[in-house]
């Protein structure tokens, strides 16, 4: 009986070791380019440029021509390669922070929204960027309406062609219209 049990155990070990199969069968389940991104996504700083005044009500109507910063001179690489599969992509071209004041109310926000609508219309009328839109977010610490951040967005091809000029026109019109409408409201 002992011989039979030893023989049976050895036989089971032999079958267990020789019966293994390769489960994956050579299939690669990971993405080949998962560690590389096609676009470089950067976050925007909320700090104001020393060349621009820190407020909407400042005198930036006569803004001097200044050289574009490294993050403002956007030119994309591999533009034509991505359109066959996904179409044109929308990117953020520029971001500006506007200070509406510590005691900003819904009325001030409504005036600012009207100024943004006029700025949008002026930029579209003059430059006709494809996919042009904007994002508005309140970033005030105590009063959310005190500081407002506006991001100018458009398609990648339009950003390369007229992005900086269209966004500059957009922000300039917002500032001028907001100052004018605030004076009328008071």
C-alpha cells in the first residue's frame, strides 16, 4: 500500500508539473505608447503679468505691444497627423484673470457677462476663428465673484493661424466694455 501511495503521489506531481500551459499565449495587453502624450498640457498660473495692471478697471485700453511670452506663442507640431482619426481638437490659447472688486455682486457679474458676449462677437467678427469659445470660472477666495478667470479656446488650426490676435481682441473688448457699462450702471 505504501508503494502504491508513493507511486500515486509521484504520478500526480509529474502530471501537475507537465500539464502547465502558457495562459497569455503571447498577447500584449498594454498600450504601446501609453507613456507618451501627444499634446503637452500645462496649467495656467493665476498670477498677473507685471506688464498688465491687476484689474479690469485698470487702463489697459492703450496696451503697449509687447513680445509674446514662451507660453503665449503657440504653434503646434504634427497638426495634420491627428485629423484623419479624431478631427480638429480644441485647445486653450490664453487665460486672463479679471478682478471685479471685493464686493462684487450678481449685478456686476451680469455686466461682466454682457461684456464677454460683446468681446466674443467682436473677436468672431474680426478673425473668424473656428471652434472659438471661452470658459469662465470664479476664483475669488472669500467672494467667488471678486476674481473671475476667463480662458479663450479655439480649434488647433485657428489657434495656430489667429489665436493670439483673436484672444487679445476678445480680452481687450471685455475690458473696454466692462469699464463703459460699469460707469453707465453707476
